[in-house]
């Protein structure tokens, strides 16, 4: 535990706080071999006497075990959680998990190792825990390799959520030269040579010391491990080779099943520090060791080892399906893959592990010829659904297209019609509206002949939705009301809620008072029927209409209720979209830090969701004069053009034009104006008003709806009052800046300075100077204004200390601040640099010239 006393003290403090029911999250991060497992393995030494330690593992399987870390707790927790895991009921698992950890006066330290390999269901459960952790006697300790989680890694969702909870990060540094010297004292190996070979990685240091010769052992873990293995007898090395193909801890029964001689044969490996053995399991001392041993196997030995493990799992029974599929794939056993992978995919999907489900379906579809046409179509449809859930538009479309081709040759017309309806939805989600409309029309034509009223109602409702989103409210109402009638007659609450939503959307677009009533009925029907997905859609569409009507505060309150509902019911896809919609509300209210926080939910989202979030993120940076915003806006514009609907084109076009105006580029008007005129003619001005206003600023002559038409008409004060009533500060300042009244311009400057909107404030100051106004407010301090990321002086200090590797408590001590204050500064630095973690913040700061590069 050399140089790790601080990290252990932090974990001990968190455990003691949990005694009083104040839970927290601790992330232990660093590269492979840095000592994360060593740190958490010593937690027992700092745990209060009343506490308990639970440890679960995420494994490097081809497709991770569904809820693997929770399954590792079986036998150490109550029967309620064990039974819930066996039931496959996702909600039971969540509640049993919470109940298991809610043990007043007895803090639990729950360690989840290697979160970078976590399956989606595990991440869902941990998100569930994090949202409630402040009131539970629990410390969640997660370890992960921070150099292995790129921008799109699913772990970021958990990390972002944890940022709003009591949370500590413990990034582990490499060993210093002094520490390596201390470890090497008394050996024949030169400490400076060890440090040069290992660069201070604790695992590599230990391996070189164990080998006893730094010069003879190259700085690769494989060679270091194999140098250690040379001291073991042949039977033990063969046994290690067998175990190395199992990417997890190994139960004793499995050791006995695959290793001739069992644990006795492995004793030398334990004595030499290659394995750790507990009363229940055997594991390589480090994952890098296992990988090194596996890398040394010939292909034939690796296949044979996987076949032995697979046979043992099947004989024993009750094994995780994902383990069976993994070893079947590694062993090349196609028959077992075909037999078990569909069940593993269904299990993963029902648990919410959609990445894992998609991987299983993708694997089994490589052998699709083993299935008949109907079953093959079902597998393709299931795979398409999982890809859709993950935001993988094109794979979803490709799979659904193949399923439709198969369904055309089968006699079940209702299944064909529903497959076409689903294909229509997937085309639309991929931003391909023309084929979406074509598939929707065919779906209805097929379902008219199928004799299934509920299926026909769904096809009609899908068509109604396309009409509504495409600015064709009359067609949406006509088609949707027929769907409503069929759904009511069939007693299908899900389709009824869907159809009511579409018709309400269309009526509201026509400013018909029936619109909101129908949307609220859609919400009520969905809630009563337990159709959580449709309820979230109702929350979303009501909120968007309130946003369109410049009623952001009302929309915000509704979205807060919708997000609470989505969190409670774990409708995570719509939870993402509700957060993105909330970002638009915060943006309108000039709450830009909060807007960026919510907009970051777009990472990994489908195209339809990403567009508004990219507009928010891009415009926040553009309006603050920060780099990177225009690239986001351009991406949003390209996606919106592919979708072709005013709800996406309007905001993206407005952002494009505003950014061009702020940089003084009027040429863009020629490119944007035809698109605006096309959408205005097709759908009216409801969702393109801001787009038109900014085109006018670029010199275009286009029709404008209210309130955007007020400023060019000389009614700037009236426009400012409207925006003030709505709470839209930036728009109010913009309206005030439109006239020539010095008092209004000064008010605009003060509003813009408070918002940090330096580019527009600079323009207004220029106007004031032209008018000869003598006393113009100076604006933000030069240090903040000239900082490429908009960091304050204090935030810059914090950034430099982050780069030096200091933890938040260490920064607090250095700057004589509270840890909570430093937590807030670190969060602000990450937000302004658009970084997910400290390492990324440092890299981005270096790229902006805010920190020196090494």
C-alpha cells in the first residue's frame, strides 16, 4: 500500500459518514496495473466494525454478464436480491437491491471492480443507486481505467449522474522514484533501472522485482509474467492456461471441473503470487496476468480450454447465459451459439442491457441460415429494436429491411404490416423521412387487409405522427382520429395513448384548445395503463409546445415532473430526451451552465435527439465567445437537413444564422434562406421564427411571425417586454439593443454581462460608443474574458492544481477553501472545457494553451 494512505483515508472517511445514513460515491481510477484493486482490497482495514464489504466484478467477456457484479453477491446478501436476480424482473431487482443496502447503522461498502467493462443493466442499477445514495448507508466504490473510456463510452452516463451526488474521485498516480527505491531496497535489482523499465506502474514494478532482473525482462507485462511462470512446474502452468480463458473470478467447483488435480495443483501459483485463492473463488492476482497467460497459449490450446470450460458450465447447470455464449464463441461451437445466444439476448434485453443484447443478436445472426424464415425475421426485428434503443440508426434500418423482405414471403400479413410500421419509424429516426412516409403508407395498406384492428390502429397512428411532425396537422388529425376509434374499440391502451398524443400535437399546432386536452388525456391513459414510454412521450410533447409558445418556466416545471417519472420507472431512453428538452428550457432562461449540463445527455443519443442538444451546446459557446460551438451547430444543421422537419431545421438554422451574424459573415444568408422559405411555406412560422429573424439580420427579406416580427417593425420595446415576461434574458437584451435609446442599450449591456454573453455585449458597446455615450460599463474582468475557456482566475488556479495531480481535498487545503467549494470549481472547469474527467480537462486545456504541454 505504498503511497496509498491518502486514498485509504478517503475511503474510511466515506464509510464513517455512511454510519449516519449519508451515502456517497467514490471512483478509484487509473491505468491498468496502477493499484486500483489493491486499494479497494484494503478497504476492510478502514471499515467501521459495524460495516460490511461487498465486492462484485465486471468481466472482460466478449459480451459482459448481465448484472454480473450483483450476481457475484449471491450467497453474501439476503434471499430477496437473489430471488429477484433469478426472476428476470428488472423492477424487482432495483427494489431488492435498494432494500438490501438500506441497513441503518450498518454501513455497506459496495465495490464494483472494472466499471469500464460493465454491462448496461449493471450501469442502470448503479444509476438507480446513485440517485438515492444520499439517504442510504452505502459507499459505492467503483474502479475503472480512465484511459479506456472514450467520449462515447456508456460509463459516462453514470459518471455524469454521480457528479450531482456526494462524490469523490481518487485518481491513482504511478509510483514515484523514491517509492520504487524503497521497494527495491534489499534486492539485487537497481531501483533506477526498475523505474526506467516500468515508468512507475506498480504492477510492472512488482513483476520485475519478482523476476529479479530488470535487464533480462523487457518492459512488457507478458514477458514479466512469463518470467515468473518459469519457476512453476508444468502441471501448474498447464492449469493456469486453462483458467486464463475465463475472464472472471473462478468458483471452486469450476476449478475442480476443468483443472486435473484441482486446487492442489494451483498451490505453487498462489505461493508465487500469480493467483489469489479465497474460500469461494480463485482469481489471477491481476487481470493483466490473466491476459498475459492467455496470450501465451497456442490457438489449439485456447480452443481446447474454452471447450473444457463450456462443457463444465453445461454439466453444472445454472450458469450465466452470457458465459456460455462467450465460451461457445471462443470454442467455435456454432450449434451451442445458435441454441443459447437468442435466450442470452432476450435475458439481456429484459434486464435493460441493450448493448449486450445487440451483441448477442449480432453474434447469432452470423449463423442466421440455421433458423427458418419466421424465426430469422423475429431475430432481425429484435436486433433492430436493440440497435434503435442504442441509437445505432443504420444497423437498425438494415436489419429491419431484411426482416421485412422475409415477412413478404410469409403468410402473416399482420406481422408484415407491423414490420413495415417499425421500418417507417426507424427510417424517420435515421433522418430519412421520404422512405419513412413510403413505408408508413404501405404498412397501413397491408394492415387494412390483416383483420387485426389494434395493429391497424398502430399503423394509422404511426402515419398520423409523421403528418404531425411534418407540419401537416389536418392529415394528422384525420388519420389519428381513426386510430383513436380503433384503439378504443380494441381496448389497446398503448396505441390509444400514442394516437391521442399525435392528434393533440396537431390540434395544438393549429392553436385549437383541444390540443392540450388530448395530450393530457394521452398522458392520463398511459399512466393508468402503466405504459411508461407513452407517458414520457406525452410529457415531452406538451413541454415542446410550451417552449414553442415562449413559456419556458411552465415547460420546465412539467419536464421536472417528467424526469422524476422517467427516473422512477427507469425509462432511460426518454429520460435522455427529457434532459435534452430541459436543456432547451434552461437555454431560453439564460441558465447556460445548467443548459450545457442537461445537453450533454446527447452523447450517444439517436440523431433525432442530438440535434436540439447540439444547438444548445453550440450556441452557449458561441454566445459566450468560446471555441468549438460552431462545429456543433454545423453538425446539428446537417442532421436537421436530413430530417427535413421544421422542429429541427428551425432551431439549427437560427443557430447557424446567429453564429454567422456574430462573426460578421452575411454570405451565409444565400445558403440558408431557401431552406427557411421552404419550411415556412410548408409548416408556417411556428418553429422557424427565430431562424427567420436571424436571416433578416444577415440581410435577407423573409416573412416573420410574432414576436420576432416586432423588432424589424420598430416595436423593439414591446418585444423586449414579451421576452422579459417569459424570462428569456438574452432575447430581452437583444430586443433592447435593436433601438437607439442609450438607456435601453445600457440595460442590454448589463443583462449580457451578467449572462457572460461577451460577443453580443461587445456589439452593443460599439453602438453606445457610436452614440457618444460617455460612461459605458467595462464588462467582465480581462482574465475571464481572455481565457480561451472562459475560466475565472480561481478556476484557472484549480485547473493548474488538477494538472499537478492533486485531489479535491488537497486543492482545498492548498487554496484554503472548503472541499465542497473546490468540488463546485472542479465541476465548473469540466463543464467549461466540455470534459468528462480530470485527464480530459487537462488535455483540452493544453490544446487551448491554458496549460503547458509536456
